[in-house]
C-alpha cells in the first residue's frame, strides 16, 4: 500500500476506534492498518541470530516452517566474541535478510543477564555482565537498523529464567536492578536508539513488566530518553488499559475484540485519558514511518556471502579453554589418522529451540568439513560413539569408537548437550553433559591420550567430571549453520581461537551465587545474591572456578606492558575521564586476537562493592611480533555505584584499583588511582544515629556547638562520655532526647535538624544533574 502522507501526520484524523485498533497488532506478526487513511500494516519477525519469518500461509504460532534464512551464531556464541564490530556485521546481514523479506522490525537482540547457568534461554543471551551485554546488544541494534530495519531490544526487564516466566515476580532490590539488570538496557538504548523495546513476561517486584510504569515510562523514556515504541512480549499483556497507562504502546499478538474494546470503554468512561492513547498511537505511527522512510534500495541478499560471514563469525566466538602440550591446532602428517568421534560431528547442533529457531539456508557438518580440509593422505575416520537422544551408553557404539581411537594419531571428540536439554520455555535442572558422553570420553582417554574435545552447547556445562581426560577443550557454543566449517578451521589452524568467556564456568552448580534463590517458588524469585552475579559473586566469595569470566586461550601468546592512566575533569563538573592505555604484543608465531579487559575495584567503599567489575575492553588483531597501544576510557559512571539513599549514581572519592588483563583472574597490569570527589551528603535527620551525626563533619560541628563544653574545655553530656558512647552511639538521635544528662533535649535536636536541612537544600541546588550514559 502506498502511503500518501506520513502516518504520524494522520493522528488527528483517526477515530477513537481506529486509535484503539492501532495499539494492538492485526495478527500474530503484523500491526494494524487503517486502509481509509492509507496507513499500512508492518511486519515484525524473530529473532536474534537469524530471521524467523513465518510465511503468510503458515501456522503462525508454530516454531518451524519459517522461510530459509542464515542462521548466525547464537547470542551465547556472539557474546563470547567480545567483538562489537563483528556483531554489527552480523546485525547488518540479519537486517538485509529482513528487508529482503519485507520485515520491518527484527525481534532482538535479547540481552538479559545470565543470572544462573540453568536458565533455558541462556543460549539466546549474551553475558553475565551488563557492560559486555550492553556493548554487544548496542552493536547488534546498530547493524540491523543501519539497513533500515528496526530492532527490538528484549526482554525488558529481569527475565532471567523460564520457570513460571509469565507469572513469576522477580524480587530485585533497587541497586541490583540499576547496576546489573537495567544497565545493559540503558547502554543499548543510549548508544543505539532501538526502534522498539520489548517488555518481558514476568513481574518485577510484584508488577507485570507490561504494566510497569516505573520501568516503561519513568526510567526507559524519562531517564534514558528512549523515543521508540514499547511492544509486549507475545502474550505479556493482562490488562490492556493498565499497560497503556504504564507506557506499553503495542500489544502482540492482539487480543482482538477484548483489548480494543477495553480501551474504548476506558476512554469513554473517563478511566483512561485519550491523550494517553494518542501518545501510544503516535509511537505506532512513528514506527510505520520509520519502516517506510528507508531510502536504501531493497536489500539484495547474497546468501553465500552470509554463510561465509556466519562461518567467520563462528570462528571468532569459540573459546579455547585449555590446550595442553599445544595439542591444537592439529598438524597431521601424510599417513596419519584423525579419529573424529561423536554423533555431534555428523549431526550438528548449532542453535537452540523456541522462538529464535531459524530454518537455515544450509548446514555445515564438521566431519565433512574436516575431511575436505585435511592435507592429502590424511585419513579422517569417524565413529559415532554415543547416541544423541539418550544418556544410556550404547556398548557397541562405544567399542567401535575406542577401537578407532586406538589406531589414530589423535582423537577429536565432539560432545555437547542434546536439544531436549535446553530450550526456551523451561530451565535446566543440572549442568552436566550426558553420562554416555562422559563415560565414553574416559575410555577414549585410556586408549589415546592425544584427545581434544569440541563442545556444542548453549548453556554452560560442568567440566570437573571429564575435563581431565582431554588435553584440549574448544568450547564452540551453538554457533549457527556454519559451525561445522568453523570447527574445522579452528581445529586445523586456518583460524586462531579468539573468543573469551562471557560467563564464568563454575566448578559446581552449587557454587553459583544464585543457587539458593533459583528459580524461586510460589510465584516469587528473590534475587538474594544482589549485585554479586556471576564473577562478581565468585570473586567476592573467593570461590575457585573451572574457568573465569573473560578466559580464553589462543594459538599464539600476548604480553602486556606500560599501563598508563591520565585523569582529566572532575566528577562535580560531570566531565571526569580516565584515559587508560597499555601496550600488547603478540609474542607467538602466528596471527591472533587478544581481548584486553579493564576491571575496576573500589576497595574502600562505604557500601559493599564487587572486588572488580568489567568497565571497558578492546579486541586487538596482531601479527607475530606486532605491538598495539590499546586505549580505553572510564567516566565517573564507571566508578560509581547506585546509592539507595540518594537514588542516584554516586561516586565516592578515594582510591580505585584498575587492572588490565586477559581474564577477570589473569590480571597482567594493575595500578591505583586517587579520585577526588565531593563528600557524599549525609542526609542527617532525627532517625540518624549519634555516630552518623558525628561522622559527618558539619553534623559533628553543629552537634558539638549545641551540646557545648564544660569549664575544662571538654564536650558536655554524651559527647564527653567515652564509656557510654560505644554503647548508645548507634541510637537514633531522637531516641536519646528522652535520656537524661546527655545534652540532647528535643529543642536541641529540632534546632540541629533545622540547621542541617538548610545546608542540604543548599547542597542539592549546587549538585550537577546526573547524566545518562553518553553515546
Ligand atoms: C518470546 C520472544 C519472541 C516472541 C515472538 C516470545 O515467546 O519470549 O522472545 O520474540 O515470542 O515469537
């Protein structure tokens, strides 16, 4: 349909009924059209790592049967790339395919924090860290949107499990929400300006995200400046009128005849201001305009090029966990046999199940790719070793695999999780590989010690029960339709592993900080570990882990030197910047990439803070012997915590520890930095304790003045009583008014509070306004 005028100019011409209809889709994947005015319907489609467009004639609720599209590495893999440029390229390819299919908005990326290794959708999410999730989420949005297609940042917010996902209330304290669960969304919104944000299914502190005015309006639009449309997750709306009032613009899929009727009734009864409806409609019309405004020619999709990109991307995501004796890359000689063992080498698992499931344009098989790539006269022999859909050991399959391992120079075992173990819709109950696979591995290792493991899994697996059998472990995640080719490239050294863990691999599930509070019960999940999610928790508890956040080896090696910091600006002026540089050299004999990670700690904080937090990173590409100077920058926000008394980001002056390294536990260079910041306002009142009054310089001075001194010059009353002070120093000052001989009568306290409030009013008027993250 041709649009005669911009849709957004037509708001005033719409009837009430038409406006109500625009706040709902017209079917599972389309917005509503208004034919009379030439407002077209636009189409949205999943998903984060490839397009899942259901053809018009298909069963839209079904997961399979979508039009063929390139299946890129899933988010768990892309998260491990630590490479925003790569993610932007993948996003651009996804955007091109969407445009070519007439899809206006791609429903991704999903950037929820991986709170527990058990979350069924961890394969669809990027990291346990909000900085990494935010940077990569922003890159994906930029890539998609530069093609003239919108992205939908999801699932906002605190959707960190699948158990009871439509009803559960995530009970998260204010600081934890701000520092962990909202921070990635904030960064992605500020840096990439997504056309749409998708609210999550769950409740957050008792209110459904679809009806959460604080999340959807106060924070998302008010504080972060989001100017796009909020769409519901599919089926997340329970009360259309309450959702509209909270800031949810578009309900998907539409509850036709119910939600539109409810809106009309509420407006006519005066329970919903028509202005609120108009605002939502204006955002729908703006989205229609954005979709129509793309000036680029219709996308031409080169599926071969996209497959090649999927393969290159998958090589950049794999994490080499260990590589004893430099077993990898394989260096077969003529006459050698490589034993490829494991059904997953022949029947690849490369994506997860649920709404993100792509119908791939083709699928690489690792076994075939290895056979095609080895030098002449090298045999790549195969034995299945185990069945994928069972955990029982098939003795015949295992015996054949052992026999093959015996006659081979080297064994490559492809292991991983069966599809039934991880999916949208349910959480896992354990993090183990299937028993038939680990049992087989032990037997293979007894037969041939030159054993490498290639892993295919979306959520992390426990390693402690089998890792000792393998000299090398290459974690390939669910890496898309070209995962098989990428595995061959990596195993044979055509590509050098450069992925880094975007989440910690714990020794045991029980060590995970969320363990006692996952997945909750009776409709509630308490985020009891607070800000200590992932490595923040493992580090605070000093727990050993299998492999730490940020870890990943290479076929080459890197040396770090010359850490410098240069501080400019002042926090009170809002322009503080710490420029951090270091030099990284490729000290090995092959080209490779290093991810330089900058962590910050505030050891003397007045609130509990993580030992260290990732605040910046850069992936550098180095030839043998080459050195690069890496430049990273920190702002006041990177040094701040969220204060639950000031309800703002707060920078506490003092010493900070800065470290650059190759992982959160492989810190190569460290330094300290003294940051001068104005003292925090103490907010003293009648319920502040005597100690709190004394800890504040002005409060203490006022208190001493009010109580006075005796003839010998000693403070009177409680201030001069060193014996009593430790006993009642933690009493609120108003309580002490009733205690005799302390010098703290009610009139004295009232006077103190008057003086202190006058001072605070003055201080507030002088504070710079807090600013959102700069793009
Ligand atoms: C999922 C979303 C998805 C939507 C549409 C929901 O069940 O949570 O991530 O975009 O379905 O398929």
